[in-house]
C-alpha cells in the first residue's frame, strides 16, 4: 500500500508591527535625558564610540587608566575622566 503525498504551497502574510504611541519609561526616570542637560557619564560602549575605538581596544588599552564608577553590574565612565585621559595621553605622545 503506497501512500500518496500531496505537496501544498503555503501562503504567508506579512503583518507590520505597530509601534506604541508612548514609549515606556523604565525605572524611576521621569524626565527625558535631553531635559536633564548634558551627560556626565557614559557606558564603556558609549565611551569607546566617543573615542573612536572598538570596545575591545578600550578594554585592553584604555580602561585600566581610567577611573570608573561601578553600581552593581553597571559601569560608568565620567566624560571629564575621558577628557583627562586624552590630555595625558596626548602629552605622553608629544613629549
């Protein structure tokens, strides 16, 4: 007894995802970051992007020279600290 297999073509419908009208705010932040003023600290990923280097390069060569702030698992690097490191690093290279 041979079974006959019938192939069927499935049709897929693409349904766009609707974005919510208001974005959810996590935590206790009640104001938008722009309303608070300029950022005082950056994450390591953001610091690497600002310096124009990869995150791996930041971790291997720069981060050990920076003072950073740790809150639980969150690491923050003060913008002023990045500026200080740039001044010191450029003075070492030029001298």
